[in-house]
């Protein structure tokens, strides 16, 4: 199945991009918070793009996967902290996050992925709200009171390690998830999955006639994207913040941010989410200083502008520009 | 005991359901004519609720009289968003955009950066003022680019595009209302007496809202059946190519049905405040979007009358399930009812994506 | 042994019977045409054979496998290929990728790697003569080029039966002659059965079919060699001799 190494060159700019970002974060004092925020946006875009960009389907309830992933990590620490497991607990938390998001994506995907375009969107729009209300309504995992586990972390790991985990290692994992998402995207693009997804994105009926089991490939992309989101929730939210409230982790505005990032960078491209994540992250950071609370009001018209005027996004346009030049091999 | 409670709640549900039905007719109308799912649906309901609230608070106008105002606001917003955002994507005559020139992108980015820099040096006291300036500048820039690059494109934009655009329209409305009125929940009290039915008590406001919904549904029906304009719109639903051949201006019908649909939706926001005059906030639309989708899918998505009956069914199911969930210890019935409506949506889509009710 | 056997197949849409108790066979490597006026049920018949929707009654047997309930992609794996009347290449993918997708997921798909499919695509690009457009997005091609890409994409699937939907609609006479020659040639080189859908019988005479099935109002009218069908009074009646009030049905 593996393709020649040349086909995987585009991972280099990704590696360099994240490398520089990580380097700046480590070298420049006081910028780690901003950098880790940027890495979160890149990772969010990268994971979201794997489904939306590659299939052309939009999942408005996407944040639910981050939400259940957050709960995966939270549950692990909250209930296992006194079992003497040490850092294995973090691994268990990541596994639980992946399992929860897989289960949710299977449940939603089984219904929604049989449906086309508009009906898919309708089926997903309530997923995050629905899940939030299940947790609140049935009082699962403390219901609307949430779970606060900073005390549990200090008991389990000691004060120093607990601090390092939430201040530093959580962000390092976010970088890891972002890179993993990029690797998965490129692997899919270069193998049959990617070609099947391109075909079904362009014309689902024609794809079926070509022998493509469209539901299967949509599900593959959906589950992969969901697992990545779950891992992101487990690291960037649970481990970093050490608490979880249902109203926070199922808030729809994270879906909005994911959409903005993917469209800014270029849906269906490998580098797009990084570019989009950086543009969005930096502008959000400065908007928060000059105009707190205004970022969505400013970005929502920008989404419309991008869709109407340049649906290919930044990297999509760049890709056309470098076509036929040596750079072509690196930018997709 | 439980049966008395249940029958009382079901009666309440039926009355509320008629308003739900009316709140979904606009969604179905827009899907029927334009094949566009208005993902920002709930935000328009919110606009209606704020219209009702503001008129009552500022001038003591009873919500009934806010109905025509809300309808006019809705029609205007509909026209604005149709021509400003949706037309390039869905118009059958294809007034889309040619591929974009890099110079324009650079220029746009330049203007934005310049604006940001200017704002950085102006003091924080002018925040709102400059936010609005920036907002207007983006809109202006957008219109300018649309004007320069407005050409014709052959293929229709993918469905993804209209979903994301209507979603963004919802976000714009929510954020604008938040900036104007803050995100705190507000309420008002319009008390005009109650009707005691034994099993339950119905305030007259609810009865008026229900009656209003029914009237609007009947008027819409008559408009579709008896007027030239209504028949032209129906012909577009049936077959837009055929309609064009017969001399119907399909482009204009798209604009008209979108704004009519938005007008109905904003109006329904007023009617809903007669039921629930509290908790009015910029983000109140989300749950209504979900409910409306359940209702629309129940009724077959493209049929406004199906939506109306779907609303009645949904009102019954919602209040019935609330009563049942309330019987269980350890459940919060309000949250469970909302979870239940989400499950219901998935189940209906699994069984019959084209709708459970057969209403033409 | 026949390649495809259609047995008493019926399909209804609401009250309308689109295909009415059709039975016929397609033999290995034959050139055949399904002929009939607009609304005769040809497209529905094609959709039933390649599984766009299932039949209400009857059976469809492809190489001894009962495929009546198979979804479209499984039938493609068995070796049923299809082109559309209005060509539908995957617009953003290049010509080469389009054709390679056919190879990757078609009848031999499970054994073909992405790189092998690309080589296969190059082979078919040579056959259709679009070498200079190899790395261009298919969305920017002319309609005739798109049609060729679609045929190449279907051929890369290595089908044993290729269904061609109105291959020559909207073409000028010169292009039609070239297309007919091309279709005959691929039948000979690939050794596959090709069934064309044709609105008017005169097109079939142009050498596209050795045998024709004429459909009329959803039902089978005649199934015979092309030359005989041309002079068959029943066929002539369908095309020429109808009383005017029925002609619009």
C-alpha cells in the first residue's frame, strides 16, 4: 500500500511549520500561552479538515467529539487518581477519549452518513446540544456541576508534576495531535481513501458507480476526524484546564472556529489548517486586546466572503500559483 | 394523578405545537423553493423575540401589535441576506463570481490590516464605535469585491457553501444582537388573564399566540392557492426550469420566498414570546433550530403545511415526554426533553428521511 | 452462457410503471443497443442494471450471480461499468486521477495499488489521446473530452459489461463517426460487451450495435439483429406510424 517517499514530501512544510512554532514558544519568554493557543487552532483545523475538507460534508456538532474526549480524560483522572497508576492514568485518559469519540462518531455516523448533504447537516446540528443535555439531564459524571480534578491531579502526581502536566505537557500533546492529524491527512490523500473521498466529494452518484463504497469511506474519515478531536479535547481542555463543565465543552462556537480556520486556509488542503489556524489565532489574539468579544462578529462575514469570493482558501490559491514549479511537490 | 397531569400537559403541548409549527413553516418554505437549509433559523426566531421584547419595554406595545413589525423586519433581513450572500451561490441565472485576482486579495488584506493598526492606536473608549466601523468596512469591502468580480459561473456552488453561509448569517445576527443588548437573559410580563380548563390553566396570551399561528398558516395557504404570486412560487417548487419556461422570474421568486420565509420565522419569534416571555437572549435560537429541524423532518422538510402538522405532533411529544421524564428520580426532565428531541431527529432520519407525515 | 440476464424486471415510481416485465440477455463481448423514444424507460433500465436503485420485481443475474439486491458499488466490483449522458468526471481531480480512480475501485480494484492505477490511467490516456491534458483538472475540459475521460475511467474499471448512456448526444456527424469507430475498437481490444442507450434507431445503424432491444412505454417491443429491427413494422410504428394523440405519451 505504501507509496514512494516522494509522494510524502508535503509533510516537510508541515514539520517545519510546527517546528518553528514550537521553537518560538520555547525560546521567547512569555509567549508559550499564545503559541499553545495557536497550536490548538491548527490542530482543531487539521482534525476538522480531515472530514469537512475531504468529504465536503459539514458536521455542525463537531465540538461534541472534543467534549466527549475531554470527559474521557476527566473520567480517568477523577475516578482513578487514588489507584496509584501514576502517568499510566494519562494514557488511559487518552485511550478513553479515543474510545468515547469513536463510539459517538459510530452512533452519529451510522445514521447521518447514510444521508446526503443537507440531511447530514440537519442530523449533526443537534449532536453537541443533545449530548450536553444527556449529561445534564441524566446527571452523568456530576451532570451540570461538572468535574473539577486539579486536587486529584496533585494527589496523584504531586504538585510539581501536576503543574508541569497542565502548563507544558498538555500543550506538547496538542502539538503532537496537530502533527498526527496532518500525517493522517497526507496518508489518506496519497492512498485509496483519499481518491475515494475526492470522488465522492465531487459526485457521490458517479463515485458509487465507479465501485466506491461511499458510506464506508465517509465513515473512515468521520471516525478518524472524531478520534483526533477527542484526543485534542483530552489534552487541550481536560489536562490543561483540570476541570470540565458540559456547557463549556459542548459550546457550538468551537465548531464555528473550526469552520473559519478550514475555510481561511483552504478546505481539503494539507497546509490550509496551519495557515488558517495561524491567521485566525493571531487575529483573535489581537482582536481580544483591541476589541474583546467581537471576534465572531468580525469573522462570520469573513466566512461568507471567502465562500462567495474565493472558496479555495489561501493554500488553494497558492497551490494554483506554484503549479508547474518545483514547489509543487511540497504544497498541497 | 399522572393522567390528569399528562392530559393537561398534552393540551399545553398542542397549543404550543401550533406555534412551533408556524415557526418551522419558513424553514420548509425556503428549503422547498431554494433547496437551501437555513442553518441560522433559530437566530431569526431570536430577532423576533427581541422585537417583541423591545417594543413592549420601550413603548408598552402588546406583542400582538409587534407581529406586522417583526414580519417587515424579517422580509427586509431576508432580502438583505439573499442579495448580499445567497444569490451568488444559488441563483439560477448564475450571477456568481469569477476566480479572484490576487491583487484584490492583497488590497483587501491591506485595508483590514490598516484598520486594525488604526484601531490599535485609538483608545479603548471607542471600542464599540470602531468595532462597528470595522464591521461596516468588511461589509463594504465585500460589496466592492462582489461588484468588481461579479461575473457568471457555470456550475452551482456545492451544498456545503449554502449551509456555511446560512450558518454564518445566524452567527452575525447573534453577535450583533449581543453587542447591542448584551448577552443577559431578559423577560417581560404581559398579563391579560387566564382560562381555567380544569386539567390545566391557559393564559390568554398563549391562546392568542396559537390562534395567531393558525391564522398565519391559513393565510399562507390561501396566498399559495388563490393569488398569482403564490401560484408562481408553487410552480418554482414543482419544477424551476418549467416555471422559467412559462415566464416566471425564478430569480425573483427565490428572493421573494427567502424573505417570506425569514419574515414568517421572525414573526414566529414574537408568537413564541407570548408563550415564554422570559430567557430572551442572543443565543436562545439554538434549541429552536434543533426543534425546527425535528419538526421539518417530521413533515417532510419541503412542505410548509407538513411543518405545521409536524409542529403539533412535536408539541405533544415534547410535553408528553416531559411529564414522563419527571416521574423518574435522578433525571432532570427539562434537559432530558431536549436530549429526547435530538434522539427523535436521528430516529426519524434513520427511518424516513423524506418525512413521516404525508401532507401535500 | 450469457453475461447478463434480466428476468421479468419491473420498476414502478408511484403509480407510473417505468419498466414493465422486461426480460432479455446480453452475451459476452457483444455490441448492443437499447433503443426507444424519450420516456420509454431506457434510463430506468440502465439504473436497474447497474444498481442505482433496486428492481421492484424480477431478477438480474450477472455471470451467474444474482445481483438484484446488490448496491451499485458491488455491481461495479463484479464488472458492470457505466458512463452518464452528461459526462460527470470528478471536476477537481486531474484527468489522470479520474481514470486512476476507475482502476482503483473497479472490478480489479482490490489488487490494484495507487501507483499501478496511475500507470493504467496513462495507458488509457494514450488510447483516448488526451496526453497533453494529463495533469489538468477534468472540470476544465470540453464536453467531448469529458466524455472521453469518462469512457476511459469506465474502461480502467476493467468491466465485462459497459453501459453507455447516449454516447453521441449533442455531437456533430464527424465526432459521431469517430466515436462509433472508437467504441468498436475498444470492444475488440478489451473484449467487453458494450450496451449503448440510443434514442433514435437510425443512430444504431451507424454501426454501434449488432443487436438492438427496442423499448416502448416501459416494455420490450423487439429483441433482434439491427438490420431486421430496422425493417420491423412494429419498430417503424413506434417511430413513425403512431397516431398523433399517442405520440406525446
